[in-house]
């Protein structure tokens, strides 16, 4: 933790501040992109609206994601700066349980960032990391950004790709290539959330550890194919939006909130 930021343990938002601090530290280590800090702020806003808890609909998506990863022929987990900073250890565990490869894939790609992220993953005991340097020699068609660079042994050949904190363009391109895309995105309105095969509308700091536990429980169970094919992403996203709508309506009715508005006006 940096000297400037000592988080009091009894601070009402201590956990959220710790997550922020982790991102800032990892930005200073060259892992997180500047824009990654901004992206996290957007995520936090949606997390606030969702109640900062894993919702029932997110849990349904996590179960479908676990089943899809476990039944995949060639699953790959795509790792960017924010994911490495916040959940590197869980990503390595998930890869061990599901047999998924780990590939670094960056929007803001540079050799330095690749190496910094590789270091974080190796510190978390990853044995192999794809998509580094010349290994990212294949190109996903119709994408302008650095995200198009992928490893022929990894994302290019994958049938299922897990993409935490993704951009819409690549999700769309991967789906067009007939891959199943599992996204983790707190914004149910984002293009990524709307275009993915399965969208987990939850914070990665809660969703990935839970995905690890559920994949562990489901491993070796029957009828996993059925539970993954039954999942309806549009319906599930609708539930997340309804929940936000409902929470705001309920909160708006509370007297405390009304009195706060009055104070605001003075
Ligand atoms: O490390 P790089 O170079 O690959 O860059 C990563 C970022 C995140 C900068 C890049 O992918 C980007 O610009 O992403 P976007 O388009 O801003 O989308 C990020 C999405 O993730 C937004 O919809 C946020 O709401 C969401 N998000 C942010 N933090 C979290 C999150 N979702 C889940 N958990 C979070 N902690």
C-alpha cells in the first residue's frame, strides 16, 4: 500500500477503497493502463446501482459460465491489466480446474505491459502464459485495436473465451468467428454485455472467485451441456436492468432519501 493511502479498517467503504488502491499500485507497476483506472470507475458506478452484491441473475450466469468452460474443447481466459491486478490468483486456479489456457490480450499493448502482466501471473503460479511478444502473431479480422493480436495456440483456436472487462468490438468479432464468449461486465448496457454469449453482470473481484468455486463443484457432474445451452443471455441481462430499476424505485420512496434531497436544495 502506498504511503499516501492508509485505509482505516472501519471505513464504511474500506473494501472498495482497497480495490482502488490495488489498481493504483498496479498502475504504478505498469500492469494497469491509465484508462483501466477510468474503466474501473465506470464499473463502480454500476456496482453501486446493483447493490455491490452478486445478484441471483449473476449467479445464474456464473453457473452457465462454469458449465460452458468445463465442457469446452479448447477454453481460453483472456487477461488484461485490470484482471491481472485484481484476480490473478483466481484466474490461475480457474485455468487449473477447467483446463483453460491463459492468454494476455491488451487494448493498450506494449512490450513492457505484457511483461509486467506476465510477471503478476507467474507470481500467482501460472505455468504457461500465451499471447506474449511474437506469440501473438495471428490477427482477428475486422478489429482496428491492438486487441486483434492473438496467439494461434490460444484465442485463435479456442471454442470458448472468457473475457473479463472487454470491449464490444472484439466480443462481436469473436462471436462472429463462432466462439462462445463469456464476459464479466458490471454494465449490462455495454456492447460487450449485449453481444456476449454469457454475460456475468458482477464485479470481477466477486465473480471470478465464485466462478472458481462453482467450477470446482460442477467438475465431473453430468448434464453440464444442458445447463450451458439453456442459458438465455438477453433474458438474464433484462433481470439485471430490472433489479437496478426496482432498487432505484424503492430507494426513491424512502423518506431518508427525500430529506437528503431537501438538504441538497438549501
Ligand atoms: O489492460 P488493457 O490495455 O486491455 O485495457 C483494459 C481497459 C479496461 C482499459 C479496456 O478494456 C477498456 O477500455 O475497457 P472499457 O471499454 O472501458 O470497458 C470496461 C468495462 O468493464 C466497462 O463496461 C465497466 O463497467 C466494466 N468494469 C470496470 N471495472 C469492472 C468492470 N466489470 C466488472 N468488474 C470490475 N471490477
